[in-house]
C-alpha cells in the first residue's frame, strides 16, 4: 500500500486564492518531499523538509511537518494558473526507497 | 547542466514482446531510480541503482529488470509484456547514496496492445 496519502484528491480554486493540500504517512521518516507533475510529464522537486524541521518556506510555498501526527501540508499562496498540476508527497521510509502519495490534482481557474 | 533524459519518449509494443528503456542522469549523479506510474496504482518504485549496483527493488515481478553502466546511465527492461505494463516509466537521478532530492526525466510512455 502507499506510504503517503494526499488529501484532497482534487482541488479547484480561483487564481489568487491559497491552496492547501495534506499528506499523511504511516511510518517514521527521515525526510518528506513535495513534487509537482504537469499533465503526465516528469516530476519537479518543490521542497524537502527533514524530520527535525517543522516548517519550511520556498517562495510562495510553505510546508509544515508534524511527525507526531505523521502528516505534512503544502500551502501555495496567491495561486496562479500555472500552478495547475498534480502534487505528490514522497517519503523515504523503509531504507533507501521512496514512497509517493496518491497525489492532489490542483486546478487554478484564471 | 543538462537534465535527466529518457529515450524513447513514446513506445508502442504488443503483448509478449520485450522493451528496453534508457535513462541518462544528470552529470555527476550516481544514483538512478525507476518508477512506474499508472492511473490505478499511482507512482510505484521499481528499483534503484548506485555505482552499477542495484541497491533496492520494489515489488515487481522478475520480468522487470535493470542495470546501470559505469557512466551512470541506466536501462530497464521489461520482458514478456502484458497489457497491464502500459504506463509512464519515470527515471530519476540523485547525487548520492541516501535518497535525497530526486530529479526526474520526462518519462517514457509505454503502450502495450
């Protein structure tokens, strides 16, 4: 089964609004990463947060990590149409193997 | 630096055939991982290679195999193709041993008829 589960599965917002997506995982991790995928293409790395970090920022992205709840959230502020994509969390549990979540499909309406 | 490249980008095969996909990592990256992405199963880890050695393998049948060359380029092979092997196959490279940031290629879209 998947290590990570994203919520919601799909999200539709207006341009300029904020988008929040959540990821839950099952076991202890060393780090958690978020990736973006545009329409069946390769994944683009967005941000990495280590297990001893609680919050990280990168441009319009804000990621939080709660290891006690085994969950993470990705906030995209002031969304743009170009943010339309699928977003995945990935964890490095079980040694050197990455597990990707099920993904959140974000649609930003201009 | 050039990104991760994968060839071919699209491939159509018939059941029973075999296929070889190629991945060239970013220069200096020694780790290459392969993933299968399907609408039903999502992104699933196939295997990881580091310095020509398979370090990790996902839960796939033996029909799926791979290798890495001394220049870090990697190939994966699928023998006796099944309809369910139709998927986007993604390759990712990273610098070192631990799974840190992975850089993905554009993928190879395999269709099995």
